[in-house]
């Protein structure tokens, strides 16, 4: 039953092109202003406009501070990964992990493998936003038509489960909000993401193998 549900979900995954992205962006650009305007209008009728505007100002200040903290962290790690890429460390690391990459992505190109490695590395150290550009580049390299390939599905699952060795994002948030031990979540997050990643990989491989057998029949 579980495999059947996962199969249906994965078979529905498709790689959308620019027209679909533009339609999605246009829809979201309409939805969020409507939500904001409705919330502000309701606050006037409900007599809570002062609290709403105070919350807007306070959240803007808090967001700005978080952006500064995160910007520093992301800049540092993006710079480190760029240095590693320029000095050839990424290439050496890719060769070290090439058996794993070939097992997970048997039909991918070497360029896509580099992007996948950068994406996975960024996710492992907990800077998911920094991993996004590498993930998009990897998906573009792996694209071979309007329907997601097996490698693309595996990559989506790998990003969704996202093994976390050093969850910098969570630790930074806990530190910013005054946690006494911001890194205490390190082991639970590592165990949880290791289990979800293993289950995700095994599920995708089982489904892909079963679908391949069906196609041969």
C-alpha cells in the first residue's frame, strides 16, 4: 500500500517549463496581496488595526535582523564552496563520492553530478537557500523532456528528505532567539534526517525497479 501511494506521487512529478512557472508566479502575486489587504481591512472592522500595524513594524525589524544574520552565514559558506570549486576540492570530492552518485543517478552527466554534489553539500550543512541555485542547475542539466526522469525524481526525494549533518539554519535561529543550548538539536536532526533519507532512497529504488520490470513485460 505504501509503495503504491509513493508510486502515484512520484509518477505525478513533472518538470515545468517557463510558461508554467510564469503562471504560478502570476497566481501567487495575486493571492498574497489579497490576503494582506483582507487582513488589514478586517482589522479596522474588528478594532485591532493598532495591533496589526504594530505587528507589521515589529516583524519588519525582526526580519531585517534575521536577514543580516543569515546573509552573513550564507555568504561565508557560499564563499567557501566557491573556493572549494575553484581549487578543485569539489572535483576531488565528487570523484570520492562517484560510486554513490552513479548508484543514485545512473544516467546523469558529469556536470549535473557537480551541481548535485554542491546542492547536497549545502543541504547537509543546513543552508537550504544556498542549495537552491545548484539544485535548479542540476535539474536543468538532467532535463530530457516534459516528464521527470528517474534521476530527477531521485534528486527531488533526496532534497525533500535532506540529510542534515550540521543544521546551521536551525542552530542560528535558536541562537538568535536566545536559546541556552542552540546546538542541542544536532543529534536528533541528524538521526531523523538520516532515517528519512534512507527510507526515501530505498522507496524510490524499489519503485523504479518495479516500474522497469513492468515496462519489460
